[in-house]
C-alpha cells in the first residue's frame, strides 16, 4: 500500500523512525504531568472546556490562528508568533498574508521549531503526545470530558536523540490531524512538558504550588509562555539569574526567537529584561492583564545583536527604573562604571560628560543621546520609520474578525505623550520605544484584550 511504502521510505531516510514506538501514557507519568499543568486538583469543567480546541485558522486570514475562548492564549499566541516569524524571515514574505502555501506548513514548522528547542535542551530526545487519527472524534469539541478520558484518547511517541530539524518536521506533520482536533492545544502542552522533562520544568517553575495553567482563571501562565517562546519554564521576565535573599531565581539567559512586552510594565508592576524586549526576530507577544496577542514587523533593522552596544543598553535599561528612556543625571557615574566605558573624546571628566549629555541642565540623561554619543554607527542603522502589525487571535463579538492590523510607526525626537486617550497597546509599545507614535490603518484601535 501507499502508506506502507511511505513508512519504508521514511525509515530508510531516517533510521530513527524505526524506533518511534507509540504507547499510551502510564498513570504515574500522566499524574505528574497533570499536576504540573493543572495543579494538584483536576481542572474545573469550565476551564477544561476552554482548552478543548485544536489549531484552527481564521476564515478572514488564512495564516491567522483562532482562539475560541479565553484561556489558552499562551499556546495560540506563541505558535502564531513562530508562524509569523517563519513566514517573513524564512519564506521571504513581506507580511504573513503574502504566504501562498498551505497554512498548515507554517503551523507544522512552528510547532517543530518549539519542540526542537526543547529537545535540544534535554539531550535531543523528543516526546510527541497526540491523538491518533483513528481516535479522533467527530464531535464539535463542546462536550466536556474528563482528564482520564483525555489520557485514554492520547498516545505518545518518544524518539531518542539526536532528533534533527528535518525529522522533527516529519514527526509533527505525521500527527498533524491530531493537532487540528479538539485535543490539539493540550497535546502540544503535554509534548513540551515531557520533552523538556517534568522534573526540569518543575525546577524551572520553582514554586511547587504553581501550575502552567492558573486553576482560578484558566489562563496559561507566564512560565508556559516562556516555555514555548524561550525554551525555559521560568515565570520571570528578567535577564539571567538573580539572587534575592539567598533565593536564586532563573530568568531568560539569551535572546529568544520571539520576544515579550507587557502592559504590566507600563503600570510599574514589573520590568521586562533586555532579552525579551530584543528577540532575534522583530516578533513579540504582547501581554495585557488577562490576554496575549502578537505584534511584529518586517523591518529586520529593529533587531539588535548581543555586542558591546547592546551590553551598554542592558545596563542603561537596568538603571532606567521607570522605563521612560532616561536616567537621573546622578546615575551617570554608575552607568559608566557598570558598562565599563571610558570617557569619550573631548571630555576630561564626568562633569564635562554630564554637561554634554544634559546641556539644558534638566538633570536627566536620555538613552538615545547616550547611545548616539558612544555608538554613533549603531544609531545610523536603526530605522526611524517602520511598519508594525498586530494580531488578536480571539474574536470579540459576532461580527469581529481575526485579522492583521497594520500601523505606520514613527520614532519621535522626544518622549511620546502616553495620555489617557492612548490605547493600551501604545502604552505597551512605549515600554520598548518611549518616543514611538503609530498611525493605525484600521478605524478601530487594536485591542490587546
């Protein structure tokens, strides 16, 4: 038969597939995994029902995923962000709408990229959890089922290392129908946890009482989002490691492919580190207080490497407590020492440098002025105008569409006004670009809720 020939062919091309054995998840493994995902108690029927959906596409935007109910935005937004990054920076599209292939190709590649990162972090072993086609139900997914019924409907396949990217894509493609079914989102969550390892994920989450899905709200946690965009299940935003009263907390160690910005930073509740603000591609997850959406640009010059200029920017960012794009002038000495910078030509001492950076005596040091003085070439490459796009995968209301919204961004000379009339998205954007203004093409301002 054709399927038998394909199996033989793939086994010849990838001998590892010969060891791909499908099995049901045993009860102890399932229990440990669910405690990490849901907490010590089973999720409520309402919470579980909101997570029973597969990866579905919008009728209005073929490359846009749909989120049917509140709750699983961490999974939907993370995979959507990876799809957008691949469409623009792998397939060469100016925007995702230009992708002419089957959208499931982007979906497969996005999920494979997430799984590859996790497998590489755990010795190269991959565990895929999926619903076999013969067990796919024709129900519409609205029927609430129990955690045990989910276990009976899922299978896992473990492929020993090394799992190379081409094999990973074939593995994901082979279980694609299950990912499109009503257990699709949960299958990916379980796959991610088991591939990295339950013990390692628990260690990264750090708090024994915390779960990847909040039992009260039913929303995916920051740890789950970080697991899918950065490959580490830390609940924190900051760079590297921090020691707080003897407790070592893990942050984000390097630039991930996908970044993160949040409204909570504009409200002074937290501070997002340089790594999440400056991912390897200009694609960010945007967090409101209850939801996650996606922001992106096709402007590659927005990406900053990890060189000396970026090291100085990180130090400036740490001293900029208000994330307003400036620091008090009395912190200039600390900035120079922490960044290990020498006085520039024409300045004999710190007082002369302060006068040069603050000629009007406002007692502040602007980030852009500081970077321009010490790294003039870096500033020349950064665009002053660029396109931004926003996507909310959750349709609000019967007439709402899940579609991309374009905006024309402009970097001003002075810090932009963030008045009450601004939408929440602009408040978020100005935590990264304090002088940014955006003119959106849509009649309605983009919503991050």
